[in-house]
């Protein structure tokens, strides 16, 4: 194994192998060399590293802004170039909205994205959020021209992948997973098919930007029903059906084109996949409503 570089840790390596298979091991071992080469090419001073189960992310400084002060940027790398290509495609489509992180450059052959910094950049999961601000984010994500691209899969494919992962983890009863999968695929097959969907829009993937505008990061983009992106916000803190319906109604009143009925159906269908889903949803009866 290659010597560890900045942010290199056996646990990070293991998570990537669990997600992408054995090919992620040599890729991870070669990261210090890859990061060094990209840093030279893009003029980066590489700092701390982080990331989740699909990528490694390095906080960097980059010279050359208009005031001559190094700007904060993020270098994001994944062992699967398809994942990087799909994220780059979605970020490019959302380039006109300040509610999505800006893509500065990329090298998709090696799964590398260079992303603009977001200030102050606090994760909404830590800072808390207001319904009006989330509604503005959801509305902004819907303003993208609906032009399908073969680079992005349909939402049903993403749902199948997530339910397959949940089945392998074994965290829910098979009957619950079967009900949820069938309901989610039914929604994906009968609703809008041409909306650009973030696909992983939870409070951990949204940052506080300038003027308290919320900024989405880390999409797992698909084409399908944009109401899918409202699920985590609808269930956050909802302890019963009344609270859930009230939150959904508040969002639907503020987001043009949102269907309260479909958001509620998505909450039921994806409850086994959603971190923090209220217990009353994660049962066969709860999924059916």
C-alpha cells in the first residue's frame, strides 16, 4: 500500500471499497500523487481533507481572484468517473442559480471536480433552517431548462440503486423494503419525467451562503419528479401525520408547481431510505398510508 497522504486513513479507504468495489483501493492509494498533480495544474494550496462514501474532498486556497487574495475552493475526487461526470452535468445545468455550488473546472477522466467555496458555508444540518429559505432553494432548483441528457439516469434507476443498497445493509424488514420500493418506483413511473432532480437534498448537503441563501452541494442527479427533493425537509422534525402534512402544505404553498399529495406519497415511499424518518412512516401500514 502507498504511504498515506493528507487525509489518508484506512477507514476512508474501506468505505470507498465498500461502495465502489476493489478498484477503489489502488485509486485511494494513488490519491496523494493525483492531488499533487491537480494542485499544480489548478494553482491550489491543498489543506484539510474530508468526504463521505463516494468521494474525497480537499479544502484548498487558489490564487488569482480580483483582489489578489487566495480564494477558498474545494477539490473533489471520486474513483468512479461516471459519478463525477453526472455531478458536473447537473452543476453546469444549474450554473445560472446561486442556490447551487459553482463548478469552476473539472478533469472527468480522473473523477476530479473543482468547486467554488461557499461562505460562511455552515451546513444547514448544524445551523437549522427556515421553511421560507428551503422553499426558495427548492423553487430555484426547478428553474433549470428541462432538457434531457443521456448522461443522467431516470429517477427510477436511482431509487432501485438506493433500495438495493438498503437491502444489502439489512436495516429494515424485507416487507417494509418491498412496499417502499414498489411505491417509489410507481411514483417515478407515473409522475413528471423531465425535471432535474438533485437526488440527495438533505440538510447535510446544503450550506448557508451569502445573505442566508441556501446552497446545494453533492447532487446525485437524475431526471424525474422534482417533488422527490422535498422529502427530507418535509419529514425533518415531524413526529406525527399532522405535523408532516402541515410542513408539506407550507412548502407547497411557497414552491410553484409542487404537489402536496405527491410529496406526501414520496415521504411514505422513501421512508426506509431516509435518515431520521419518523417511526410512524417506516412500517408497511405507514408506507401505504
